[in-house]
């Protein structure tokens, strides 16, 4: 049931976002019609290029919205400057076909989706205020049903439960139907030049190499500054103990104790470095168990919600573990937060990670707080990293990783 509620809430958020872009598409459609009508008398001809670029801007907003909720949609090259060339552009034609569909169908679906929770709230609370309605006025949404008693008002409340059931059962389908024209018409045209995607993958590969090099530097620094120094101290202490043992057994025994302590500290630091490369708990308990242990050891009260019906690739689980660990470390050290939340779930072939805290906000990737390292690791998997941290808080971090690679 909890999963169904989360799906319905996500669907409602998608529908409201689609309603916003449909209003923009409606404004763009009216502007296009005005330009077409004025062009019949020659007045609107100079406005054709600008109107097509306005449509492109609206379509890009929809591409960005759809990319946040599913597979990314690569935008086309800029609109050609000459109107004749622009009208021959397949991408422009597909956008012109999308505008009226989204302005009408997308708007209608968005209004219906938004009305579901509002109607449910209105009907469910109707028994509390039905006596305030004017006499003879029908029930909300049911104009021919005159409510004269509390029992009939509770009947209206049952209709509210019906609206909630529609949202829970059909919310996802409504969101997908609203997004379908955009995914159908705003993606790359068949046979289009995919140079933008090639550039994106080139940047992703560079990010992967940078992340790998940074990880090697981190391991080398940890071994050099910590474990190596401890082992050198062990060697020195053992040599001193060997020389002192024949002259002063008590001093030799003390040096041996110090050498043993230094060896144990070196072993502990070496285990820490190994866990930083690939936490063994991932193999033993899986990502869900590893995150449970991570949250249990967090200095902040942390609410964890994990839904992982399948295992992801080892490298993806390791990256997810690193993302959550680094985010919680930042929250403890820098945010001044009193509580944090972590959510991890699989949606199709994507692993979705959300980490939030109620701290002071203002997180900055350039401030050396580890956020840049998180972005590099995520982009190395061709994933997406979104940080929202306004001054005053709260801070939310959303990460999306391909689950299978």
C-alpha cells in the first residue's frame, strides 16, 4: 500500500508539472495562430522565426521535465535562422505537431489529475460542513443530489474515497498518457545526427576516468599518510625492543606492547581503506543491509526507506553506498541538521536515491564538501545528480543511476 501511495504522489507531481508546460504550450499555440493569421496579410512574416524559437523553448521545458522523470530526451540543434529552413526542419515540424496536442490533451489530463485529490478532500470533509451549504444546493460534484442529513453527507464522503481510489489506481497511467506525446514527438527524429549524445557520452567517459584517478589518489594518500607511517613505527619499535630486550627486559616488553598497538592501528586503517574501495558489507548483506548499518551508525536521527526487489550491478551498489555515506557525512559536519532522510528504490531500470536533511542549506559543490566527488561518481555511470539547497534549508539530493550497469 505504501508503494501504491508513493506512486500516486509521484504521478500527481508529474501531472501538475505537465499541466504547467501545457499552459505554456497553450500560450505558444495562440501565438502561433496569431502569427499565421497575420502572415496571411504579410504583417506576421517577420515574426515566424521568433515564434518557432518560442515553441522550441517550450518544448525544451517539456524535454527537461520528462528527462527528470525517465530516460533523458536529447534536444535537437538550434532552430535555423531562416524561416523557410526552419519549417523544413523535421524537429521543428514535430514540435509544431506536439504543441496543439499538449495544449489540449495534456491540459485536460493535468486538470483531471489535479482535481482528483481536491475532489477527494472536498467530499471527505463534506460531513463537517454540509449544514453550511445553502438549502436545495446539490452535493459537491453531484448537483442533483440534495443532502438533507448527516447520513447522506457520509454518502458523499464515500464518493471522496472513490476519487482517492481512482488516483491510487490510475494516477500512474494518467501521468504516462500525458507524457506520451512528448516522448513520441520531442525525441530525436529517426536517423537524426546524434552528435549531442556522442558529446554527452564523451563527457561521461572523461568523468569516469577522472573519478577513477581521484579514487586512486585517495587510496594512495590513505596508505601513504596512515598505514605506511604506522608500519614504519612498528618496524622502529621492534628494532628498539630487540636491542633493549637483553639489557632491560621491562623496557623491551614495553616497546613490544607499543609495537603491537601500532600494528593493530595500522591494521584498522588498512581495513578502513579496503572498505572505502568496496565495502564488504555489500557482498554480505546487499545494499539494503549495508545502508541499514550505515544509517544506524549515523550521528543524526535518520529515517531510511528502501525498496529493492532486485540486486543492481556491484559497481552501482558501491556508488549508491558512497553517495549516501558522503551525503550523511556532509549533513553531520556542515549542515547543522537535526534529522535526515534516506530513500532508495528501483523504478524500472533505474535506481533512485534521495537524501535530505533539515539543516541550514546553502550547500555548494565548489566548497570542497565532497559534492563534486558525488557528481563525478554518478556521471561515471551516466546517471543524474540534482542538488537543491536554498539558504535556510532544507537540503535535498536526488541521484538516479542505471540499475543494470
